[in-house]
């Protein structure tokens, strides 16, 4: 083991609390005159101090620790002197505490990442709009999931125009001319135009308009007939 490793291990024992009173006093005195040791102690404190807030004490199973102590005692009777046993006991306490700290750090990271991912995936409320000519004439109900940029258009009271088609448009200043979201006159069935090409803020602030076009939709890619229904999205209360 190198000198740096010895210093780091000693600093860890000091911070975790596995040194006896005499050893702790000696280390406290040494750190005043040894910058490397003082820096190592501060580093251990920075790494472990957050655990005080998120992790409680989690001791190992009693039988496991007792088994390790019995093995050390058995070795001391046959081949080890007393000072070696003391060092082994101290090292055992150190690595035991270090393992708990490492596990706690890992658990804390998992919790942090998990919470971060959950927060980033938290769902915004759906947005809805009633496309209508006036308050007494609702024609289509539009529902938008901003997170997934999915739209559903459900006919309410719109009558299928003979020989004509209803076409849906998204209208927003940043887009320039209105952009077609497709034909929506499929009887009473809901249609699901795609919004994948548009940013969430554009989707949320746009006006949605329905024009009356030749059967099959506008031949020019721009509205050619009158706008018969329109509306803007608002947050759903459900």
C-alpha cells in the first residue's frame, strides 16, 4: 500500500469513526501539520456528509459480524500477535462502514436519477379546443397531448358536406402561411392528425381552423375555400 493510500484510508477511518479515542486524537493532531492528511479528511467529509440526510443506519446481520470476529480471534490464538488483531478489527470496522457508505451513495444516486427522470416525464394536462363558427355551433372537438404531440379530432355536430371536404389547418405566426393537418370529414370517426413537426409552444399557442375544400382536400396546399370553424387550445380540466 502506498503512502497516499495509507493517508486516504486513515482519513476515511477518522471521518467514519472507527478509530479509538487515542488514535483519533493523534490523527486530529497530525492533520494540523500534514496538509495531505487534512485534505484527505475534508474530501471524505464532502463525500459522506450528504448521507446524513438521506440514509439511516443499516447494520449488517449480527451473525455475519460475529462470524468475522470469531475468525479473527481464532487466527490470533494461533498465528497473530495482539497488535495485529487490533489492526484487523479496526480495518474490519473501516471497510464495513465504507461498504455501507458506498451502498448508501449508490442508493442515493438511484433515487436522484429516478426522481430526475420522473420529474422530466411528468405529464402536462391535455389541451382541448372546440372548433366552431359561433358559441351555438360547435363542430369539432380537438384534444392534444403536448408531451407526445398527439392530436385527436372528434366530430360533434359538423355535417358532412356533399362533394366537399373539411380540412384542418394550424395557424401560428412563426409558421408563416397556414399548414395543413389533413382532411377531417371521415363521418363520425375520430381522426388523429400528426403534430410531430411542430414545437410544443407552437402547438399550444396556435389557432386551429377548418376550411371547406374540394373533395379530398386543398389542391394547392393552402386554404382555397372559406374558413367555417376555428378555435384555440386551452388546458383540460379533467
